C-alpha cells in the first residue's frame, strides 16, 4: 500500500504516452521513474536549489534551397539531347 500511489502515477503517465521522473526530497533522496530520462535530470541542482547548468547549443544554419539545373547543365550531363 505504501507505494501504490507511485505505481498508479507511473501507470497513468505511461498509458497516456508520457515518460516521468519523480524526485522526493525528505529524510533521504528518492528517485523514481524512467531510467532513460535520468541522464537529463539535474538532481543535485534541484535538491540544493542551484541554478541550472549553462549549456551552449550549436547555431542551426538554415540550408539553402535546391536550385534546378540549367538547360546547359542538363545537356552537359546528357539528360537533354543536343540539337
């Protein structure tokens, strides 16, 4: 009965398609949830109320649109026959 509410929350979140991590800070530190999400959780920062780590992300460069080949290039490739 002690962990029934935790199992219900896990079941409900998985049923509707969510992954979950639960942290309980009390006399000890208890962590429950999906193991693949634990690498993204800053447990020490959360428990000691520290600022999140600064992370730099690379800038996304928008790719240039693809331009169609000119008739001269198509003739050079042999796609359009020479007249």
